[in-house]
């Protein structure tokens, strides 16, 4: 068992810089991540935004194809027992054209391993990769937990005792084999968020906020290759294949961000990759346009494809979607993006 004690490691005396910062709630990643911590974000259903169920639409942010839940399910079944060339080609065809993500990196590692051992399935490949990945993963978690714990030394003794208990719970579990439900990061993050909300002292709140920001860098299977390998080495090949497509599945993006007060009305929703949704984060649309090459072209091609789909499959709910969403894009980008559906660009 890994001890909570820091042994003979000296605790460096710190200034009160952290405690004296303006108090602010730590930013939580509310991207739709499989094992992320979520605090009260409202989910938009497929019934509210049926375009998420349409296969083959290009992402308006990166231009690559988006996948639906059904697409991921079919791919999982296709890869359930695939080996050798079938496995390699299946992954290359689906993930090859896509933007780079942690999942794409894992897929390429699986492909390389499959070329060396073509008799293995995805599950068997990850099972072979898992022991080394778990060693690296545990070391990453230790470093981050030590850093967060050092920060809490600036708390009042009473509150520090509470945080030490939370750390002890997680540290006592960290070197045990990780079960199929992943890691205990959420327990610790949630515990600290609760302490932050209840705490009245501004200095303590700032120390907690800084510690939470550190804890939010704990590796998860969505962002960390080793975490993905360890977690999905205990899952089926089908489940792993479905998860490899997760960043490229359709999601509902708010053109006017929720931070700015944007609602969930259809005129404010755009269908984009989950990865691209997370990448934009809370950027205003005109700011995001400056950072994103060919955004106007990608948006035009996306809406042209949506227009074609609606012409073939009329939907009363989406009758005015195209003109309304074009107007919203113009408004939110302050005229930077000029969408013209006279023809795809």
C-alpha cells in the first residue's frame, strides 16, 4: 500500500501568493468525456437536436467526417474479433483521416502491435501493452498527488486534516490493480470541490482552488494514452473500438457559449466533433475563427450537407434551421464568417 506520508521530503516554506489570489471557482472540463468530472451540465438529447443522428456529415470545425452512436456501434461489432489486416485496415479507414487525438495515438499503437503479432485481437493487444502502461500511469498519478498535497500545506490545520483524509483514501488505492471502472480521480476531485464550496475563508478557498486545478491534471483515459490502455485492456475489443471513435462522434455545440448565456434552442446549436467541441471550449466564435484555418469553408460545407439531408428527409422541427443558424453564425462571429450556400466551397 502506498503511504500518505511524505517521509523525509522537506516541505518548502511558501509565500502567501496562493492564499492572496482573488478567489475563483476552478475551471472544470465540461467536455463530454467518458470519465471526466461533471458538475451540473445539462445534456441535450437527440430528440432536441436530431442532427446528431445523421451519419456522414462533415465537422464544421475541422472538415472531417463525424460519427453517430450507431456508427460507433457498427464499428465495434466489426472490430469485435478482427485481427491482422482486417483490424489494421479497419482502424486506418476510420481514424486515419481524423485530427490527432489521444485515441488516434492509441489506435496507431494497436496497428503497429498488430503488424508484429497479427494473430491478436484489440483486447489481446492492449492486454500485452497494459503492464508497462500501468507502471507509467501510477507514477504520473503519484507526482500529481504529491504536488497537490504540498499545496494543501498552506491550509489551516483543521481543513488540512480533512484534505489529508481525502488523500489517504486515494493513495491507499492508487497502486492496487485498476478495475474496469477506471480510477479514483473523481472521488478526490469531487471531495475537494465540496470543500471549496463550503469553505468561507478566502485564503483557504484559494489554496483549495489551486489544489483542484492540479488534481484536474490527473490522467484520464480520454486524454492519456497509458490511462486508456490500462482501462480498456479490461474491456472487450468491441467496447474499445467504439471508444476509439468517441472524440469523432457528433455533439451539440453552442454557437453562443453557455458561459456567455447561450441557450439550447436549435438556432444556437451546431453539430460538431466532440473533440472539436472541447477544443473550442468557451472561445467566442470570432476568436475561434482566428485560430482555426478554413473555418468558413468547413462551416459552409457542413451546412450544405445538412441542407441536402433535410431536402431528402424533411423534418418540421428543422424547417427553418439553415437560415436561422446562418444568421446566428454571422451574429456570433461579428461578421467574420460569411456563409453562402449558393454552392459548397
